[in-house]
């Protein structure tokens, strides 16, 4: 029995090593045609799911779509963002602070919005849109622009929050954009530190999921194309669903549909009486907003 377990463990280690090597293999850059097709298909998903999308008030996702609209010059995307922000945050002359995530120069009103129910990274975003530090359990949100909050990675990223580093980098970018980083540490050094950690995460975690897409996006958005291995970008495009969107569920895009991890797990769970299971939607707005912005950033900017 012990020999069987030893052999199984050895096989698992070898398989994991092979997967890591395969997920970081040398590859050519995805063609411009492939990038454009990915962007166009994502726009098609937004059009087909417009009512669902407009019901989502996640300001970070609309920030991404606004950035994609500015980069691509896409008129539909521009109008969709305006519709959403008016629905979610009120007209420009009565706008709630979250609107400033999308349009950083607009005046906003501060109607005493409570931050008690916000997660730490959301409080950092709120700091950015109000230029007012927000209380945390330990200190306030200025900590996020003074130090890397996601180390050691083993406990903070791998064991707790796979998007800890990417969320902090988003917050740093927002606070810097708003000019609210007075008294902070060397922001370029902090950003470089966070980007380096994200690259390390990409090398070890080769399963495509929401965190994977977000990591590739933030490397491209905050660090530039040179920080993204061509295979990482290609695998995000390969993971795009048949409906044109992306899903946050775990995928290995090189495998056929029937062999995807969550398909197998769902089938196993459904076959075992009493075992909890759920069906996964084809695509979701969270992953699709990230994938669409990545596609837009990877294309030449429109004048």
C-alpha cells in the first residue's frame, strides 16, 4: 500500500511539473487577427447579454469596459458604459463616488456611504474615488500604497486570496491616478514588486480561471506587453467560450470540453447521491470584462 501511495505521489509531482512547463512554453505572439476576433466576439457576448450586464453595478468592471472603449474607439461599448453608470450611480450632477472609478474627473457627492460591509480591497478603491483613507481593522487604507500587503504569498495568495496581489495593484493604480498618494512610499517600486509577484504566480498556476485572466490583464495593463509571455495571452484567448465570453471556472484550454476539470467534477458530483454539485454557466460578466479589456489592450490603439 505504501509503495502504491509513493508511486501515486511521484506521478502527481511529475504531472504537475509537466503541466507547469507546458503552461509556460515558448510560443509565438497571437496574431492581430486572433486578438481582433477575440475582442469582436466579446462585444457580441455583451450585446447578447445586455440586460444581465446592465444589472451589474460592479464599478471595477465598468472601469475596465470604459478603458476598453477608450482604447478601441468602440461606439457600442462607450454607450453601454454611459447607460450603466447612469443606472447604477445616478446622473452626472448627482453621481455617487463610485462613478469616479470610471470617469475620474467627474464631481461626485458623498452621502455618507458606509464602508463597514466593504472588503479591504473595496475600501482601497473607495479611498481612490474619495481621496479619503478608509479605516481597516489594522490601520487604514494608506497601508496599501506603502507596502506589499500580499506577502508572504504562501499564506496571503495561495492559501487565502488568489487575487490579493492583482487587487492591490488595481488599488495602487486608482489612488495614483486620483493624485491621492501623498506621503506614500516609492510607488514605482511597489508596483514593480507587485508585478514581479504576479509573474511568479503565473509561472506556478497554469489553470485558466478568473484569477489567471486577471493576472494576465494586470501584467499587460500595468506593466506592458513585455511582461506577458505569449503563451499566457494565447491561453486566455483559447479559453474564450463558444458564446464569446469568458468564465471564471477552472479550465485547461488545451483539453477537450469533456475533459475540463469542472465538467468532470460536476459529472462526478451528479453521479454520487447526496454530493453537492452545481452547474456552471457558459460565461460570466466578471471574467468577460477582464478578457475583453485584455483583448483591447493587445490591439493597436485607435486614434
